[in-house]
């Protein structure tokens, strides 16, 4: 895209201010800015129109009670595992690790997965996940494709770290990195912010952006050619996360479901985790802050919490349905944020109050667009050790204790 093409495009969308400082830029800066402008997804700006605001839709939330409980999983373990291993051996399953974030809340300025959670030895979050995965590789007798989503900010650090650590023993031929798509940030009038004279204000497009980012990277064609029919998506936060779990895969397929979610019984009605539910009759996830006190404490006839199945961000999705969803496009959620920017005089401004919107897509909307999703309960203390805070609940300290409890030397 050249200057004139960019000018025409921006005028069409009322964003010509993005070229205000163009004549002051070096040739490289001009090229970088034009490339950013070329990649703008202007469709997200449509979500600012009142009739398109996704979270304004009518939502009837009800408990989702059908699930594979821990007892069910144990009773059918052999059959579920047999089906799952068969799928893995045939190359029907690929994995996607969501690892685009930094360890800021841990006081760490590198990718979160590079955080050393060890005490007497080095043990990195990425290493914990790969070690868990190597258990499955040994069990199934085959390597499983692993796609790792990074961000523009942490991609180089992440790729270099894996190479430096020899992929923690995983076969590098089966590891593929891709960068999450970015979305523009705008002021309250829908005008895109400049972060610098040659830089648009951009941020990752939410945890629902992983599949569209795979498509854009070109990796979708590769994994389809290699035979993948299911994608197991999981986050970097949970050091006890079990990925490509044959029992989980087998349970979802055996139930005839299009998707599945690993869940744990909530520690308390107010625990800050999303919960499986029915939304307008379809499987979905209700965030903890969306539950009223009455809903959070609601009990079934058997005395269990109505919204007891907390999600662990470990999902299994049929690939053909993901492609269908991607073609329809996910709802875009609008979030008020404090957004650093440069003003019309080129002066950097760091606001004290929210001054605009960022745009996100959410994985929970993917779940809601499937016809079926099987909650698969796992033993909490064996598979749920989130590392979200430096101390306190769901912290480095609690994760370390759970690692030790599960026989991991730290």
C-alpha cells in the first residue's frame, strides 16, 4: 500500500488523521505506518454502533447440569482413553497454547511462560506444560502438533527461549509459532489513536482471536493437510494443565459432542472463575462477575451448586465448526480502557481515566456458537494450578504447593 492508497482508505472511514505526521517520518517509519494502516480491520468499528453492540443481546442464563463427572470419567476411563489415543495416533488432534501475555502481574517483564516457578532449581511455566505434554506423548507413542500463539510484543523472546531450552525435549518439528492479530484502540468518538507518530495504538484482540490468527498465519492449511479434525486449546496460566488428554478427547467424541471443556468444581460460590451454563438454551460460559449472589448460591435438588463447573480454559473444538464460526465472525466486545496516545501536537499523553475503547473477541462466544459442549470434570488439585498473581489466591505460592503435592520437584 502506498501513501495515496492509504489516504483514500482512511478518508473512506474518517480516519485520515493517522497520516498527520507522515511527512516527518523516515522512509522506514513511513513504510511501517502504511503496513499498519493496510492491516486495520475497520469492521470492528462497526461494533460501536448501538445496534451492533454484542453484549447488549438478550441473555437467558440457566444451569448446565449434564456433565462427565470425575466418577463418570473413572468408570469409563479405559474406553475413553482408547478412543483418545486412537485419535492422537491418527493425527486427528492438534494443540493450541495461548501464550501472548507478559508476566506483568508477577513482577516479570518477559513472556509469562518464561517465569521461573522453581525454588531449588529452574522450572519455567513453559517447561511445566511441556513436561505434562511429554507424559501424553509417552502414553500415546506419538508426537502431537503444538501451535503456540504469541503476541507482537513477546514473539521474539518466546521463540528464542524455546530454542535456547531445546524445546524442553519436545520435537521441534511439531512446534509452530504464530502471532495473535491486533485490534486498533479508539477514542470515545471512534477515532483510532496514534501511539507514536508512526505507530497506531494496537492491542491483542482477546482470547477469542486465536483461530482467526491461525488462519491468517497460514497454519490452518498445514494442520488440515496433516489430518487434524480437533483442536485442543489451553492457556499458559495453569502449570498443572493436561493437554491432549486421551480420556478427555475420548469422552467428547463418545458423547457425540462438537466441543468439550475441562472443568473443576468451584471452591466456593464466589470463586473468580467462569462457569459452564446454558445461554438461550445453548452451551456457554457465564463470567463470575455476571452471576448475581442468588445465582452464585443457587443449589440443585441434590444440594450441589447450580453453577458449580468452573472452566479451566482447556477446550476441545471440532475444526470444521471453527471454520464455520470464523466465516460468520465472532461478536466483538467493547472495553473502556486508559489508552496512552499522542495528541494533535505529537505530545505523548498518559491518561488517568478511561479515554477510549479496545476491542476483544472471547473464547466463551465460540463455545456458545457450538451446538454442544461437554463439561468434563477433572480433579481440581491435580489439574488446576493457575498462576495469576504474585501472592495470595491463584498465585505463584499456591501453584508451587500444588506442584509439590503432585510430585513435581521444584
